[in-house]
C-alpha cells in the first residue's frame, strides 16, 4: 500500500486564506494577481503609519499568516483614496480587500487595538439607523469611549461646527430609510 501525497493545503488550512479573502471581497479582488512590485505602498499617502505595506500584507495572506495579517493596522490606516488602484499594474482592488480584512478582523476579534474597529462599528450603526453618518453622535461616542480626557478640548471646534451649521445635534434619517434597511438586510443575508 502506497501513501497518498499530502497537499500543503490539507495540512495547513490557513494557506487557503488568499482564497477566503478573495471570495469575501465584493466584486473581483484580483488579489492573486499581485506581483509584489510595491507600487501600492509607494503610492499610499498613509503608508508611513502602516505596520505593513499593502504588498507585505498580501504576501502574509498568500503565505497563510491569517492571525498576523488580521492583527495588522494596515487596513485600519487605509484611507480608501484609490491612488494605489490607479497605479497598480495588475489592477488589484486594494481598498476593497482592505474593507474585507476590516470585517474579518472585527468578526474574529484579532485586532490589537479596539479604537479603529469600534469607530468603524459605530459608523456602520449610524448608517444602518439613519442612512448617513451622524457626526456629533459618532465623535461624542468615540471620544467618550477612547479619549474622554480629550473631549473638552474638542468642544470649541464642535461649537464652531454647530454655529456654522456644519453639524447637527440630533440625527436626521434619510428619505427612504426603509428601502436602505431592506438592501442592507439582503446584503447581510447574502453574505451569510
């Protein structure tokens, strides 16, 4: 009796991490097309604050370093300016992949610092409830939870925004909020 060859994918399921990220990314991620050229990191205005460039993060994903990749701050720092996509010779949809990784990190609770995930979750809740961001509530909630001692220093800017009518004290729902809620519910259902 001869032994059957064992596939590395069978012994290390994390090597399927690339497939999982690609499958969960809206549209076509093209993540498998990354040639590790570094154009994304060189184009990124926020890369100096990232612990890994997008190229480095994608290499980790390919190698199956699931936990390490989902603990990265890279996708939380991404500002979704799409400058990387414009310059990517392989047309990898980098910000879309970053959104996927945010969701995966939140779901698996593998982030190191809860500040960005909490802000993201609060923003999503505001959009789900009102159809738009509610800046006053978002900022207040965020600063009360993460930076309570900084909140008094934010008051002059907040008052200025209120005076110039750049921010509302109470949230305002969009017209057709029920339609938006139905769309979001269907998206969650499809996402599984």
